[in-house]
């Protein structure tokens, strides 16, 4: 970050305890939610049995009693209020473990069970469409530095592996692949190129190249030397997506060490390099990034309580961070009291 950047830890919050009956399924009709910004689900404690919901605009959280979320990792989807729940892997020393899946609508309470099991770790997990549609696929990126993914239809009995000709290179700082789905289409970003994942029936997946973003050359010249980068795909509106690159000034998994962000706007449908534009401002938008899914909303700063031209992000820290795109300053926010024991997991919902 620039020399003018300051990190002031915001620790003020309101604590409200509520019952499961009054908050789950989660309300979807209050004024803040009408503004369109997501809330942050905080899972913590032994076996992730405790939960809280953080409201950014009010800077407060409520405690939840939701048995459906116990011992689950939660992954955001861009389809309605659906989230993917994955059984928590308890023993981190065991490389291969079996976990189950289900899909939960956090406002209606509807749950769709997925019959098959997964053996291994999960880095990213997305849905290719609304889970109520017959052709919806579950897609898994098992590790951050791999050249393959797994997919299956929700009613299939097993996962299918799909590989691409791409190998992560630590020397050239090529980033790990990342995937996202919105508007009924699924995208994979790997290296500096965007691909669409096209399902051909039940057993074939094509990687269709869409556009190459030439960012590698200038990325390591200004304003700091990048030690690590992390990329995100963010849906904005139909036919337009953003690729966001977090640039670290040291090699670390802690996101408080992000030096700055680069944002690229991609207009879909042109099929050539002219559809890519690097943004110097994201205007009346706020982006929400995270390891369990990313999204965006409009923000005017006055009515919604969400800062315009800003990026809210989290990774493996208990805090979230707000990056001001104009002056490149970063402000940490603490959504809940610090977790002193057990584990925790964050997800936008």
C-alpha cells in the first residue's frame, strides 16, 4: 500500500442474540437487503457449530442458531439465495477424506441433497446454474495450483475429471485458476485468459477460449514488486464481468498484505482483445471478494452504508478489509468478536 495508507481496526459492533425461528430462513425483505449488498456469514467455534450474520451497512451482527449450517463450509452462488454446503473436513492431516454436499436456500429454507460424496479437499465450489434446473452442475476446484477440475450433475452418481493444458509456474507468478458462474454461464480464469465452460451432455466439458488479458508485463513494474497475486471473477451485469487481481508485496496467505488491486472489465460477445478495459475506478459500485465466492453491488455511500468505489474482501483472517480504489488505502473491519478457540469460516450471502 502507499505511504499514506493507514490501517485503523474498527472494533465497534452491536451484538444481538436471536433465535433460529426469528432469523432462519433469513429475512430478505428489510431495507438494507433491498440495497442489494451481501451480508457476511461467520461460522466459528468447535466444528463450526456457531454462526453470526454481519450487516455491513449497520456495522452490527446477529447470532444465529441454524443447525443446518453446523459442521459445514458455506460457498456463495450467484443464483438467488442458494448456497452450497460441504461437510467440514475435521482432520487436516489426512490428505483424502469423504465429505457430502447439499444446496440450501437461505431465505426459503429449501434444501436439495446431492447423492454422491467427494473424496479430498475443496478449494472452490460453484454451481453452473440454479439448482432447481435439470442441467445444473456442481464444479469443484480441488487445490489452488492444479490443472484440473471435477464436475457432476446434481443427480449424477459420481464426479468427472476435466483437465487443461496449463501448469502453475511459481517463477512467472501466474495465478491459480478461479471459476464463477452467473447468468447461466460458467467461466474459468487461468493464467491471463478467460474461458467459458460448456457442458456437452452428461460426460463432456469443453474449455472455450474467450479473451486474453495482457497484464503480466506491467503488473510487476508499478507501484511495488509483486510477490504473489490472487485473481477473482466478479459478475457485474448481463454481458459484463470483472476480473480482479489482488497484488501482494510479500508471499503470504494473509490478505492484510495486499498492496493494491487491478480491475479489468470484460464485455462478453466481441471475442477479441478490444473487449477488455483496465479500470481506474469502479464508480458507484462495491465489490465483495472472498475464497468462498465473490459478488458486486451498486453503492452510493449515503443510503446503503456501503462505500462506493471500494473492495470488501476476506481470506483466511477473522477480519474483513475495505480497499479504497481511489487512494489505495485499506481499513480492517471486525465483523464479530475475535474467535479465541476452534476454527472459523467466512462467506458472503
